[in-house]
C-alpha cells in the first residue's frame, strides 16, 4: 500500500474534508502533519511530509477534474415547498400494517394533501398534512409511537433531467444543507423528485441553499 492510496482512503472517508480540499481552503502542510501519524501506523514506517503533500495535491487535482466533469451535466429542476406537515415514527406491527390503507383514504391527494408512508424493517414513518395529526394519532392508539413531530415543512426538488442516473446529486444536496447545520428529518425520493422534511424554522435557509445549488445544476 502506498502513501497516495492511504491519503485517498482517509480523505474519501471524510466528506467534509473532501469538500474543503475541493474548495481550496485546506492548507496541505497542516493537513499533512495531522495525517502523518496515521499513515505511518498503517505503513509501519516513517514517511515525509513532502510525500503526503504531493499525494494530497495529486488527489485534489483528481477531485477537481471530477467536479468539472460533473458540472458539465445539466439538470433542470424546480423547488416546491409544502408547509404544515407532521411526521409520525411508529414501531412496525401487524395491526399498524392493517391501518395503512385507512391513512391513504384519509388524505385527499387531489386537493393538495401531503402523504408519504415508509415501511422499514422495524419502524413505519407517516408524513402527512398537519390537519390530519389528531385523527392519525387517535388511529395509532395502542401502537408504540417513537416520535410525533408537527410544524414541519416538506421541500421537494422536481428534476426535469436524468436525476435518477446522475451520481452524486443527492450527496451534493445533503452536503450543502449539512454545511449550514440544517437537520433533515425525512428523505423521500422517486425517479424524478427528492423531498426533504425539515423543521419549519429551517425552511427559508434551506430554500435559499437549495436554490443556489440548483442554479449550478
């Protein structure tokens, strides 16, 4: 194993570090000093800072080339915002599975109601318009509700391009929001849409971040 390969693996495992390198805000000399003990431990021998810096610079060039290549892909999209959303996370059970059809009957999707139900191995999440909060909570009586949150917002990015087969798009979106310390409660995706459920207080900042990002797409 070489210094170059180890440097790549370390940086790839730290998305924020990778982004900082691409932005040119990392001092390679300082980063080299921090990485050297770990690299020497893996190689079981001493390495020089100059060899690490050289590996970082080469990798930075590779990353920049990839970003430029990705930048040539064009995705046309728009953002929609749905307010007054609530979110239930409930332990999966046979009785809860039987209740699911009644949730679909409750929401009037033709009149703008929001509803998404995700069934995982152990839990079920129900994201629905806030006006149905009390009704659903009554229906869930006897079920183990892990969390019930209201006053949420659903931001949906609708793609006109080949979102489904374009690598890295979801990562770029989530990374941009993470840099602004915005917490995402639910992620819902289809072949042409990506919906993020967030707290209402983060909605304006999130919209601005996403709007700036899609301009690049």
